[in-house]
């Protein structure tokens, strides 16, 4: 059998020769739509304008396979129950030096110059260091984290990556931001974000950054990776 | 005499006999990290039930400073007049003074209610008042699963007072001790913690 008709192949789009300076260590982790100039401009605007404190939620943050790998690895981690006046939750040890490949690889991405540069563009916070705190958390039913500001040492940006299932507002576990008065005393909840799988929340740490995690009202676990970027 | 009669009308007779009173201060001060004692069935049962009923009927107002506390205070304390008369009496101050080998001149009375979502937090910049504090507990049908315990942090392990109806939890707040009420979770339903905090000077 031979093909005699000329087949017209669609024209191959011209590949841009200009490399995306953000890709680097982020390739293979973040979804590429978050790395374009247009996306960064949009996120910068959102971060700067969001109230009551500067914050940003990026949905569908990582490539789905990586979320799956991270969640599976997190479920295998040893958790310590933490109970105090402020919280009831379960937490892993510091994952910075984890020997689990997916965590060490994720940490490399978090502390890479590529991500630091991207964060500096979005937040306008100069001189971020490559120091990142990273730990896993799991909230059991009734787990909670009461209002506090996170303000400590050189913490500049707090972040949370939601790995567990998406929850409805009725199921609790929402991250909630408070307004503050002129003396930085928290007043009332202005924004509430129920956990959404594969979303990345980041907010600027300051004397005004009062937030809480509302009580988890379901048996589904609220699994996250979180920490702080230092400056 | 009037004050003795008032004590007899309210307090469990066990705590009015010399033999019991003499045992209280050695037990209290034996806890070096946090001098404390829990006196169960402190009031006569019918009096404790009466106070509880009054507390249930009170109108409560939310007192909320998110990073410090969330609890409820009575909108009007007048209906607790009979309890206030007892606590303000010289007989009551004298009884507690004899129990703890101290002299009390003034007291501050604060009825407190904790429901689902309520809590108090420890605070770096807020220094708790030193002295003897007596928490009169009127909480009923409580389960540990609801949390809401009264917890004292010390240099050593924290000391936890579970909720017990008609108990008097007496503690000496020292520099190293701080107190908080653990968050009351949703398992509590409509049940509530009722405490009458009596600070003694």
C-alpha cells in the first residue's frame, strides 16, 4: 500500500528562542501556566491588593503527579501530636534534611534561586534568603490553630501547600485572616479559605498578619506542607 | 455568728470541721511547682444545683479578643446575689484564710462561661495576677473529649484540672505559673463550662 496523496501537515509553531528565566528548578514541579510574565503580573497585583493582609492563593499549583507523590510520602511520615493553648494538631519533624527523595527534591525547588526570584517579584520583598522552614501537618477531627501573627525572627513569607482533600466550609479547617485596629489588635475575620487540594497559599508575615485555622469538623484529615521563607 | 450560719447554709460540713481544715494547707503547699488543691463537693448539693440553675438562666455576653481569649461574662450579675453575699462575707474569707494559712481582705468575683469555640491563650506580654485563685466549678455532664480543661503551665509538667461539678480548684499563681482554658471543641454540642473565678487578696 502506498500513499500517493500529498498530506498537508499542520505548520509547526515557531518555538520561542527566548528561554523562560523562571523555569529552571521549577520545571517538573509547578504547572507552567504560573510561570509566564502575564501570570506573575496577575499574582503580583493580587498579592499587593488582597486584604486584610497581603496574600495570594494559587490554585492547581503543582503538577498533579507531584501532589500525589508528596501526599503519599507525607502519609508515611511519623507525626508528633502537638497540644497547647494555641493548637491541637499533628506535625512531622523539620523536613529540610529529609532523606525521602520527594521531600528533598521539593525542598530544593522551594529554596532555589528561581523560586526566590519569583517570590521577590510577586511580594516586592527584597533579599529573601535561601533558608526555608518546611514541615508537614495533619489536623485530626477538632484540630485547630487559634489566632496568632507568626511574627518571629526573620520570617518574611508564610506558605501552606494543601495536599489533603478539598473541604467544604462546613467541614472546617479553613485558613482565616483577621483585620487589625491601629494598635495591631486583631478584630474580626475578613477572609476565609477552606482547604483546596493542590492550592498554594502565601502571605506576608508582619505584626498585622493575624490568622487562624478553624476547627476541623470532619473525619477527613487536613494534610499540608508549610513553613516560612526567611529574609 | 451570722457568717458562721451563712457558711453552714452553703458549705459542705466536711470543710467546716477542724480536722479537715488542718489537712488542707499541708496538701496545698506540698505541690511545690504549683501550690494547689481540689476540694470536691465543696458546696451543699442543693446550693450547687441552685447556682447552676441561676447560671443557666443568666444572659451571657461574649468577651472576644481573638489573640487573647474568647469567653462569656454575665450581662447582669444581680441574680447571683446570694452567692456573692457568701463569697464576700468575712466568714468565707476567714474559712479560706484558715485553710491556706493566709489572710484575705479583698476578693474579686468573675463568673465565666465557655461554650463551643471559646478559649483563653497564654500571652508573652500579659502578666497574670499573682495570688490565690479559687475556681468554683459548676460544669455538668462534661467529657474530657470536649476539652475546656483548666490548665496551669509550670516549670515542670502542666497541671490539668478536669471539669468536676461542685469542685473548688484552689491555686496559688506564682511567677512561673500561667493558666489557660483549652479550646472547647464542637463535640460539646450545647453544653457549657461554668466557672466562678474568685481572686483573693
